[in-house]
């Protein structure tokens, strides 16, 4: 069953943060923690799962951090949600043991259809869309602020 969890919100926020603040440089997890208020224990776990899912790339070393693995217009919120759902691995009531005839033939299929519709909608929202929303909301991008145009 699809439910919004803190981990899901944190993962979406982390990817959006990296996309919005990177400016060509890796974004360090401590910077994400400071900007978003995401507890480090959740953040590191989510970031590693997102790297394994080819949504992010991790760069080791003192100037390392995380970058998007693809263009931000090619990463969807739906992808991030699927990674977190696997990460949480909670028992899905829709896949659990059969119930009543009404539940099995009417309620569960209805709920599965709603989840499919919802995931389809999330697949239409890219990280680029979230970055545009952040820009329209007046959120300053640290990456753009720190760009030095000196030649």
C-alpha cells in the first residue's frame, strides 16, 4: 500500500536539494542535512539506496558528495518513491493473505487501481519540475549563488 512516510519525503527532498543546489559540484550530505533538516541516519541510508538505483552518483573523498546520475528532467518522483518503498519493505496489505470476497474482488482491485493512478501521476513529475517550483517559490539556489564568473 502506498503511504507517505518520512523516509519518502526525505528522499524526494534530498534528490531535489541535490538538483537545485549542485551547480556542477557534488553536494555533501551534511549540507543537505543543514538545509532540509533531514536526520543524518535517514539521509545516508536513503542516499545509498538512490545511488544503487542509479538516481544519484556518489563521489568519495574530502570534496565528494552526491550528484544526479541523469539529467533532472529524466528523474521522476515516482522513481524515488519506488526506491523508498523497496527500502522500507513493509508488508503490503494488498499482497497479504486473501480476505473476504468483497475485499478480494472489489476493494483490493479498487485500491490497486488508485495506487497505479497515483504512481502514474508521480511518474509525470520530474525533479526539473520540482526545481522550477522551488525557483518560483523564491528559494535561493546555493549553487547559483556560489558560482564565480571570474576569468
